[in-house]
């Protein structure tokens, strides 16, 4: 046996696990293992396993880095460690993690058996590790679906594999009594473009559990190719009035991404009616505004315009969200109209709130439309310094040289209020552009 291996065994006998882990790492990275005999490699495996069993967390963490170099020689000892119920949970945790990194087929059964462990953490990492084995673990995991005590973790592992081979076993649990299992299964099935899946998702839209309904909506939302054939707009609209607010929000998101022109118009109409309803919660109103902004069509724009021009005691956050949406409007043909709507809204009662004025100023800056210069200048007279700073930042984005000249001319005028003069002075002081020489 080579000298350094013998010395390392003596170090292990003294219980100096830190030195053992460090030496193993050094020898591994130096390539000293390549010429070792089978027996010598077996000795290194025993030493590494000993550190896992007797070292502290840091020593275990360090020695774990050398296991890739031990390759197949370490698989059987690691499996033995995983199966030893008398071993410390932390030691078994490391062994499971290392088996997952090795991806050796022989480890699958040991990990499957660990799903019956009484230790929650071990069951969890065993499930996660099995998922890393991909299709090789599907048969073993499928067998576990028949037992109620292992079904949840088996489903958890199967749903992480994301391979079409998992569709068949997952279809066997879509009607499970456990809502968590149903939700996980529906969420996973929604990622597959398989003809068996859409009917299952449609059925799940009316599941008693809100989590399942949300997962079904999310899965169908990406199937824009089926919008017309499955009547998805009407199905999502039904969920827009769900008793669970989370389901309503998911439906609004889905309608915002519906796709086809005719379907998009119908989605805008449904979203507009929902946000106009007297009992629509604020958080749903915000999600609807985002959906309309995502759609980005003229009808969606006019819906948001109507909300801003005819506010019905809407919350400040809702008005802010509309301003944000209009400020990010992508259609160049509507940018000027968006700026005009925002500028005019500054005169309305609902906009006399600092947060809303700041949001409108920011939005006008993003739109970069000359029509916004005058109303932004007027905001400089505000007693709220934050509003003034937002107005200055916006003005710098709209024809900055001409705007700077306009501010300088106003500063010299005698026909402005002291508040506005003060605000303009601050703006000119803060202005940072390269003026013509």
C-alpha cells in the first residue's frame, strides 16, 4: 500500500477527521488516485465514509467533494449508509445527496425505500434525489403510487422529472382524495402538449380545491392553440368570478395571454366588466389592469383610459397601477394618447395624492411625449419634494435640451408663482445634460 494511504489511515485512527478530509481533497485534486490499486481505493472509500459518519458538518461537507473521484467503488458503501436506520440523520442526508450526484442505477431502490422513513427531511431529499434520475426512476416511483403512505412523495418526484413517460402514472392520481396530490399532478400535466391532457385540465377547472383550479387555469393558459376549440375564453371568464380570489387572479392572468384577435377582444370585454363590478376586490383589480396592459390592444387601452377618466372611488393603488400600465404602453400609435390621458388625470380629484402624482410623472417620462412637458413643469410647484424630483426625472427624458431652455425662460418670467419658481430653480440646479457649446 502506498505510503500516504497508510499515513492517512493512522490519522483516521487518531480521529483527526479534518486532516483526513483535507488530505483526501489534496490528493484527489493532485491526481494521486489514478495509480492506486483496487484495495487502496477501497481503503480511501472507507476513510471517506468514516469522515461522513464521525466528522462534524464542515468535515462532512469537505469530504463529500472527493466522492466523484471514488466513482462506483463508493456506491455500495453509500447505499449501506443510507439504509442504516441507526445512523445519524445528517450522515444519511449526505449519503443520499452523494448518491444523487453519482446517478448510479443501483441507488434507485435504496432511495425508494427511504421514502418510507419516519424522518421528514430524509423522505424529502430522497424524493428530490429520485427526480434527478429522470426516466430511470419512473418504474420504481410508479409502484409507490399504489400505497397511500408513499403516494405524495412519489408524485412529488414524478412531477419534477418532466418527461412524457410520467404522463401515464400521473393520470392515475388526478382524482386522488388528497388535494395536494391533485394540484401537483395537474400542474405537472399542464406542461405537456399531449392529447390526453386538455380534457383532464378542463375537468379540473371545477375541482373543489382552489389550488387545483389555479393549476388547471395555468396549464390551459399556455395552450393558445386550443383557445377556440376548447372555448377557453368562456371557461376562464367563468373562473374570473370564482369564490376564491387566487383563482380569479389566475383567470385574469390567463385572459391577458389568450392570443387570437377575436378571443382577445372577448377577453378585454370580460376583464373590463369584472373590474367595473362594484364588489371586485382591489387585488383582483390590479391583476386585471396588468392583464389589460399585457394584451396591449386599442380596446384594452380604451378600457384603462375609461377607468382613469371615470374613477369610481378606486383605491390609490389601482390608479397607480393604471398609470404604470399606460406609461409602459408598447403601441407607438397610442403613446401620445396615453400621455394625454395621464396629463389630464393630474387635474382630477383622485390624483391629488402624492403616490399617484409620482406614478403619473414617472409614466409620462417613460412615454417621452412633448405633450407632457407643460403638466410636468406644473408639478414642480408641489410642496412634496418627492413629486418634484419625479417631475424633474421625467422632464429630463423628454426633449431635454429644449425643455431645459423652456425652464430657463420660465425662471426669468415674472408671471409664475413663487412655488413654481422655486421648483424650477431646483430643476435647473439638478439638470445634468450636455448643453451645446
